């Protein structure tokens, strides 16, 4: 299987994480019904989870929200790997100012780096000045020209969660996937 084969699964995981967080926020459940002792055994593997592992309902909500970040990172990494696999472009030879396609690929790579170098607390990893530029995804302009290396990643800086969906659609349209 190629990375392109995994894009749909990664996006489904992100959608599920967002919907789970939203559901827990809009339709509170009984924490005690969810936070039970649980043992799962497979051949060669055993996982035992404690009862009352989460102290408050708010802690459940925070974990659900953090799960969005983990899934967002998985999509970003998978998307970049699929673009790299399809185009042969590597981060060292990629120049976002060369073409619209390279601009999209470079943005994908930059978002990927945030999560690859800071899964729980993503940070920008922009040490090469060629990546400090303006990117376009659809009608959205993403200005990374003033982003500092190791600056915390914030979703509004790229136009929100939906930017990954738009990036994937445009990458497909440009033949990058």
C-alpha cells in the first residue's frame, strides 16, 4: 500500500476525532459509564486500563480535543508522504516559490513538520528561510513569512482545520496525489 491509500483513513480519523469532541461537548455523557476498568487481550498483547482514570468530565473533553491534534498531525504527515511519494519532491529540493504545485507541497511539508517535531504540542519548524513565505490554498492566504522557528502552532494561522481538506483537494487537482 502507498501513502495515498492511507489518506482517506487519516481524514476519517480526523473527522471522527472532531465529531467525538463535539459530541462530548454538546451531549455530555456519564463519565462513570465511560471511564470503566477495561482489559483487552490479543495474542501476544494485553492492555489493562484503570477505572476512573479521568478525574473529571472536563479532563475527558480536553483529551478528546487533544486527540484532534494527534489526528490532524497524522493527516498532515500522511498527506506530505503521499505528495512526496507521487512527485518525488523532497524537502531539500522543494521551493514554494517555483510553482503552484511546489507551493502546495511545501505548505503540506511545513504543517507536517509542526506535528512531527511536536506531536502533543506542535510547533513550527522553519529553519530554512525559503519556507517563510506566503502560501495559497483555494481562496485562503497563509502567511508564514513572520513565523518563528519553534513558535507554537495554532490552527487559525493556517485558516483552521478545514485547510487540510482544501489542501488535499487542491493537491489532487494539481496532480500531486
